[in-house]
């Protein structure tokens, strides 16, 4: 769809026309069915130049809950059009025009802020089959009267165990994919060190660290590479990371037992390693945190008095790292053992009090064969792991 071009006067509250169109669009979305091909409506909704405060004021909790309960198809269209707009922004960045065109930058900010606002209210009822289908079922909502189960609906990667048939990403996976892209989007959150547009971009990495786009050197790449100290980039990264935190907020609506037995799909997908720039994000977050100097210009934590964007980025980076690294899905221990068919008996402490080993912890094996090691996986001394006592 064609994007609206913001004006300078729109930066604080959005120009009056686009802001009014957004308010009316949200009201219409809640009160009546909206056609998928109403391009003018969707364009006005996702390209209005709005601040965070605007979005949180206009999109009320009751509006999101009403969409979820009364107009789920509008909610599905809203999320799909959001992903489509994010795809358009990424496509514009791939063309290599720096800085990112103002209309695309506006669309990027608006989509991030809308997802940040909406995501937590989609998790208030984690067993809601409608929200589950919208986000995680291939094809989205079922046609009315269709009660057939889809074998792939509970698999984060959308694949089937019986056949290796490619399955399109679900809506939730699409949103996480483009949020991952936003974190390393030229002209929005980074200024690439070398050309990455067009044929130079290559395949989007997941487990490979790309020193052209990581935020700073130190972890995963040389500490000698140049930094990207632009204040707008720092602010944009902070906003996208806050969006990730909003998408990872499902445990707030669960008991500890529910969290262990039914880990949220958002977390499973985000930490599963299939989201683009997974390695780049981890190394960028770690480098950002470890390179931070709290003393600054001679005054400890002086950034808090000057509104330094670096302080805010370090703060939210630590929160994302805590959420992601604390999440330990019990998928290996939760399934019956291939040899014995037994269920896990409980949680076991990895204790080094008697062994007194100098290592960081115990290694894993995929079977009882000594040479069947699982690389890059360690049970750290002092943590608890799921298992069964044989």
C-alpha cells in the first residue's frame, strides 16, 4: 500500500488529519468488519506519525479485548497487515537508500509501537483458541464449522514430523521475523559498515554473526570494528527491544507450574534459533552491556541526568537477555525417553560439592553412548535440570 508522508509538524502528535484518521480507524476496527482490500484504511492506520503516548492513549485495553472477543477476523487482518507493512519497510531498506525514507521510518515506528501496545493483551487468556489460531496456526483462523486439528499447530517452526514439507510462516512467526529484521535494519537501527543492499545482502543470517551489522564489537566479533553511535539508532533499538519484551510477557499471566508445563509460543519461537539475526542480536546485546561505562564523563551514572539514550538501551538490553537466557524449555526432558518411554521424574540439581571439578558444568549426550555428545550445551553447576531417576 501507498504510505503517507509525514511533515515536520507531525513529530509531536502527528498532523491533525493523519491522527484523526488513526483514531477513526481504531474505532471502526472495533465496531465493524473491515475489508482486507480497503487499502486506504490500512494505510492510514499503519503510517500515521504517532508517538508512543498517542498509541497508548488511542488503543485502549478494552479496544484490544473487544477485537479479540467480538471481531477476531478484524484482529487477524490487523496483525497480518502489520506484518505486511513491516515487510514493505524492510524491502525499502533493502534497496540501499540511506537514510531510510521518512515515510518508511514513520511506518517502522508506528508498527513497532502498535505491536508493543497490542501484544500483552493477546496473552491474558493463554488458552484462547482464537488467538492461538490467529498467531500460530498455519492459515490463521479456521473457517466456521471446521474443527479439524492441524498437526503442526503446536510446533514453533510449523513443520510436520511425518513429512518435511515446507510450511509458510504463521502470523506470529512473521511478526517475530520482521521485529528481528528491524533490529538490524539499515537506516533505522544501523548504518552498515559495508554494502548490504540488493545482491550484496546475501541470505539473512540466524546462527552466523555478521560483522557488517552487529551494533558493536567485543562479543562474537573483533572489538576493533567501528561502532554506530547515532542517537536515533539507539532510540530505535530501545523501542524495538521493548516491543520484544512486550511479546515475551506471557509468563506474567501464568503460574510457575503453567509456565513449566506450557511455555509460551512467543518465547519458544524467539529463543528457538530460527528468527533472523539471532546470533547478531545476542552478540550485540552482550557487547552493548559489557562496553557500557557507568562512570561516563566523570559522574557515575550521569546519563540518568542527561537523558542519554545509551543508558536506556543498556537497561532494556539487560532485560531482554534476562528473559531469553532464563527461558529453559524442558523439551528434551519433557518427552518420553526413546529407550525407556519414561516421563521425567522431576528436577535435579547439578551439584559440584563432591566432585569439585574445575569445569563450568556437565556436558550433555544425546544417548547413553559416550561419544554421542551434544555440542555447545552445558548443564551449569548449581542449576536445576529436568530428568528421571533410573
